[in-house]
């Protein structure tokens, strides 16, 4: 039996205990995790520093280093999110609907855990805790496979959580980490059909596409966010500048950050300089079309098709001046990834047209794409943002980590 198969076997053996655990037990485990994270903060930071030192040696970008970094405030935020999750409603066993058939059969559609979930992710160690605790609350066992760039942080976090759930009376193997970060283990995890019920990738486009193409386990595709803001001809320019600036610079390394700006030709001469003035505060590099360069000057680097299709995750934005809302929608249809898209407009007609015609998990009118987040939507923590349509779409909270079971009660009916 291989290393990965051993992890799968352990997860499968632990699954019934977490699937049937009472809400009070699951919440006690979550609170134990939060307390342990707080108590072990110095150790977590010490291990995270090893990863950060390696990141510098490997010339990781500043934005990616920010994704990797853990400090006392971030760890407190992670622990607080776990406590919030403990307070969330437990939907396991809840009834979606119930009805009685003419023959007297009573049928209830109820919520049950998915089972054993595999999660492959990259450099954000907070995902280790978010994913594990969400799976726990939803009654699932989880196998986590993070990237090599965060291995010291992840090993520490997983160890802290395993000790905590064990102290609460649950098997520690409901949370497991793949400590071998080779490509071979990732490939094997993608084909672990005998043990995994679903695989969720979180990371860049390369990782997600690799999982989608190679996995034989069912996959929920998440994360890649080539998000656009379209500034319509009737837009409030100050609002547009604030929305683009927030979407691009508040945290450029996340999937709901703005990567591309589309501006209507009739407002471009006024809107682009105002937007650039905001972006200059963060030294954002602009890659634009010829009309963008004609307005903003030599600071604009010529944009290529590749630029328009790139999720930069950095202080870079692609810009295009368009002739109409229809051209903007067509551009998004060509280059977008189905994540989050926004229009800034005063036109109710154009707002409704944009929301109806743009095919994405979240479509905004006069608001930043940065709001696409399970916590912001009121779901509590999230496992990721699904950019597909089955079995979940958009921010994936607890409900998206469950499936349904039909419970049928009769009194001797036969067919």
C-alpha cells in the first residue's frame, strides 16, 4: 500500500465518526482548535518564517510572499474564524423538503456529509485551517495537500489541529496532511477513487487545470479569477476609480481581485486619468490597448491577448477602451473565468443587461469584486469560490460541503 493509499484508508476509517458526531462534539473540537492556534502562535510563526526564508531564496514575488505570511494578527483572525464557525448552524440532518406520496410513503430530503474530501492548494497556509475546520463542521474527513512553499507552516498547523480534535474526542485522522509535496503524490491523490468522494483544487490556473484534466475523482473547480470591471459611459467617475482601486490593490494576490479594466470610449478620456491617479498610489503597472496609451501616455505597456487572459495576482492590470457595453460583455465572455465581474453605471438598463448576459458566479453593479467571499456573503468561512456550475457555484460554505440523502418511511408498501 502506498503512502497516499494509507492516508486514504485512515480517512475512510475515521469518516463514520465525524459523519455521525453530534453538533456539540464538533463544536467542542472547533473551539479546541481555535484555542490551540492561539496558544501555539509563536511556534506557528517560527515555522512560517522558515517558509518565508525559502520564498525569498526562490525569488517568490512580494504578492505571493504576502499570501504565505502568517503573523500574530493573521493567526488571531484564523482562530476567530474557527470560533465563528463553531457558532454556525449545523445543517447535517436538516430537511430540505419533505412530502407524503399518495401511497402513504413519507419522503424526506436531508443533508448529509460528502464523505472524504481531498483538497489540493498552493501557498496560503490559512487554507489549511479553513479547509480542515469547514470539512469538520460539515461532518467530513479531509486530506490536505498543500504546496512545498508552505510545507513547514502546514505541518505545524495540521499537527496543532490533529492534537486539538483528539482532545475533543474525535479521531485525529479526520484531518490529515500530505507531507510529501512531490508531483507524484499529487497525481496519486487525483486518482484515489477508492477513498476520496470529491477533490477540490485551490490555487492558480495551472494547478486547477492540472487537477481537472488528470483527476479521476470527481472535482469541484475553484479559484481562477480573471475578474473585470467595466466602466460604462454613464458611470460616476469617482465611484469607478474607487472600485477599480479597491479591486486591484486592497489585496492583489487573491482570486477576487480585479485583473482587467474595460472603459467605454465616451468616458475614457476623463475616467482613465482618474483611475490611474488612484492606482499610482500602489505603483500598479498598466498594460493597455492603443487607445489607452493615447490617453495615458508612455506609462502604458502594450497589452497582448495573453495579458487580457492572465490572472496576474500582482500589481498589474490590463486595460481596454471599448465602443459599447456589448463589446465589454464579449470581451469578458472571451477572457473571463466565470468568477466575478462588475459594471459601474448609472443606467438601470445597462446594469440589468450586464447582470443577465455576463456568465459568472458573481456579477456586481457599482461594487467591488472583492466582496466575493463566503464570510462577506454571510456564509461563515469558505472552502473556495467555485467557478463551475455543478455541484456548487460561487462561495462554497458549509452547505456546499454536503450532499443529500432521501429518508423514506412506510408501513408495508410494496410496488
